[in-house]
């Protein structure tokens, strides 16, 4: 086996071990509440910035594939949010200006349900959101109880967020008894 292959295998195992540890550390009661809120909302909105934004766009798209009215804040066809909707705010630190500002506006204007998916439980988000789904991984604050990572910056948070979205989508499919083949009706067909 080449030296590169050995190093690649070692790195893959480290990353997968981190993901498994992180996914297993998320509070299941908060995840159950999130699934209930997604299913009971008329529409689900997502907001984040940077790599978190890209990840949440993937989760948003997957929920749309399940027939859920899902939107990303700022998209050109974004409809109005109402008190019957859910806003999912992704921010590891809970301090990113744009998601924080959108959460404040949603709370003060329409008072919809708001969940913060992040790592820092002591951010300003805790006073705005109804609850938090905590992914307790390393942030720029290096809190004592954060899961450390061999990866750069907040990669572990973004990876976990993506996998969490797909895991919850799978659980929603099973809970609602959806037929996998029928989900293609929601998939883009102008590709």
C-alpha cells in the first residue's frame, strides 16, 4: 500500500469516527421536537452563512423532496413567513450577524417557531429561539465541552449538519410511510 493510501485511510477513519461520536452526542429530545416542528409547520425556512448556508440549502432541498414546503431565506422566490411556520437558524457560534438578525426579525415580526442548530449554547440566540439542537463540536470559542476535531475550523459542524438533515429526512420518510419511488415527483425534472 502506498504512503498516500495509508494516510488517506487513516484520515478517513479519523473523520468518520468524529462524525459518529458527534451524531451520537446530539440530544434526541431536541431532534424529536425538531421533526415534530418540521411536520407541523406550514412552511420551513432556513438561514445560515458560508458553508453552513450551503449545507442548509442541501437540507432544505431534501425536505422539498419529501413534499415539505421548504425555503431558504434570501432565495428569489422566498414567500412570506408567518406564525404558522418554522425558521431553522444554522450557526455554530450562534453569533453570525445575518442569521442572528434574521432570527430577531422573525421573532419580533411574525413570532414563528424558531430553532437554533449550533454548538454554542450561551450565544445571543438562546434568548431568541424557542429551543436549540446542539451539535457540541469545536467552534472558534473553544468551549470546554466541545468535541475536538482533527479537521480545519468548523468542518465537523457542517458535515454533521448535512448528515443530520439526511438522517432526519430518512426518519420522516419512515414515520410518514412514504414510498421512496414516489418521492421523484418532487425532484427537479428540467435537468
